[in-house]
């Protein structure tokens, strides 16, 4: 977040006073803009397809009002929203926000109702909108117990904090070291000083309305908002901060939802290749850039294991095809030990597929045909790179070789020949496992096992998660 301005508590209060004074913004207008920004950011990282159930915990002040507005927008985005609003106020603005949410059929629950089970069993995301920069002192009941339910030790679903994680000091952050550790922070107008301590996965800024006078008066350095977005990502993904690196043990997501169960009867009818075909096509429709990316695990004759990502380039009942340099590390390992494993991970669907089997080279004519279909630059690249061999003279050695070959094959009417050390492998599966994320880590795992190495018959079994 280099170059972005962080506000102290006094600066944040003065900024709000300027907005609601000389510049003519009303409290309800700012609240609407803030809530829309929060909902847009939360839905960007936790969309309906993977995180449909949202709990909004709203406090009695402006931060809670932002949460109520965000709840309404999240409902319109398609999420199933539940609101916990333990200390409602009689002020007309807040009563209106509650009325709007109730008119949409959004459920309200009491704090005591949430104590009956871990939050992760009922919700996929929790929006922390309890306390903002005006909060002082220690949280009182029932907010103290609600905060406990959101701490890492309670294994909550992802927590999205509105502007300031509840219980944090605006400037000092989590002074006790035992407070909330939200997965996502949505700063409003400008990040507050405590945001320097945020070490979660996603940090967004919302508030696309700051007038030039405010920018100049407070010397604000803020990022540009992309397109028509109401929010912009400014950090996260385990970024190191003054408070130290992100706690990997606290990184988790909530899996599963309705309609995602894997049933033996359905899988038995489909068969392993038909099931894989359906899952890959669905993953392709989710906007993933390379749904055919797969990790490939190999081992040498001594059992030393390696893993890397490659791209699936074909599949049928015969097996799963990928292409590489036969003289590479993986090529030599597969020659010495022709057993391998593949794994696909499609996060938007909370699905993975694991495949284990034996590997053969594909026929040369198939390698020729695929090589001829590749872009010319990729064909030349296959000639250039002696994959996995150390470059004694650095990258310049590689670039010089590429320049020579590009000149050699400058006439595009002359085909680039497939080098003999480059071609395809086919993994012939012995086991194919389909994994579906489910709540409470009680995932579905159904595995097809070939009854014998030369058989086309498969046995289906369910594995414990």
C-alpha cells in the first residue's frame, strides 16, 4: 500500500465533519455510499456461488448503519442474509434501515440464538459492523461474546471487518494481541492507521466520492477506482506488515452449501470419465482462466518426489494427456518410474479431482499433430529451451538462442519441426477421486478404482474426509 494515506482518529473525525458540513453530505448519504462499497467488496471476494450465507452483525452506531445498508445490497446481490442487531436505536435513520431490510424478508436473530452452534455451521461469511472509529473502552455484552465467536480460536467462517475491526484501537490496532483477525478489511474513505496492522487476505477501499477539496485539505493519496466499481483492492494476500506476517494457521475458508452433495447413486450412473467431463465443463463456465491447469506429481527410481503444474491437453477413456520436454526433470522421472498423479483444484466450485495411474508416451503422430497446432512462438520456444538444464550464462543465453532460431524460421511458410525431445504423455488412470467441499470439513470424497490394470470396470467407494 505504498503511497496511500492512513488517517488518525482525529483526522478521520475532522474529515467526516468537513463532509457533513461545508460539503453538504448527510449522514444517511454517507452511510448508503459506505454500505454499498462494503457489499460490493465483500461480494467480489465471497460471491454467491461459493459463499451464499452471510451474517451481518450490526452495532448501535454509524458502523452498524453501514452494516445494515450492506445487508440490503448483499440481499439484492443474491446472498441469503441474516442480521444480528442486538442494540437497536430509536433514531429514524436506523429504524428506516431496519424496515427496509425486514421488507425484503431478511431474517433478524438475537445474539443468544447465535450461541447454539459455531458460526461456520450456519454461515459462509460474517460481516463485522459493530464498532467504528468512535468506539472507546471494552466491548460490553452481548458484543463481547459475539467478538469471541469471530476470533480465530472459534474457527469462524471468513470475517469481513467494516472500516476498523471491532475492538481495535483506531491507531494502535489490536493492542491485546488477542482480538479479531479478520480475513478481509474494507476501509472507508481512507484507511485508518490501524489498517497498517491488517494481515488478512483482502484489503479494499470503499468511498468513491471524495471531493478534490478534501483530498487537498487532508493531503490524501488514494488509488484510482477501476471502471464503475465502488471499491478498489489495496492490499492483502498475506502481506507482511509492521505487526509481522499473516498467521497461516488462521487462514481458512468455509466450504459447502445446499445442493453440493455427492451421492453414490449419481456417480455410479455417470462413470469416472463422464463425471470428469461434466466437472471440467462447469469449471470452464465459471470464468477460470485455466481450468485445465493441474499439478503433476512424479518420482524418480529412488522415490524422490517432485510436483509442478502443467496443462491438460486432452482426455478420453484412454487417459489424460499433457505435453512436455522428454529431457526435462519430469520427463526423465517418468521414464525411470512411469507412475504419476494429477490434481485439479477449482476454488469457485470448491471441488478437486485427484487422478493416479501409469504413464506412457503418446504416439509420435499425435505429438506431431498437437505441435503443429501450437502458436509458432511456442513451437520455437520448445526448440529454444533445454528444460531444467542450468543456464550458466543467465537469461541472455536463452534470449540469444531464441533470436537465432527466430531468424532461422523467419519464413512462416516453412513449418517448424517438432524436436524429437518434445512430445506428449498419457496418464492411464487406476484411481480417480472426486472431492466436494462441505460444511464443518465433512467433505464428500468419492473414488473410482479400476478393478484391474487392463479392465474398463470401476469400483466406486466413499472415503472419510
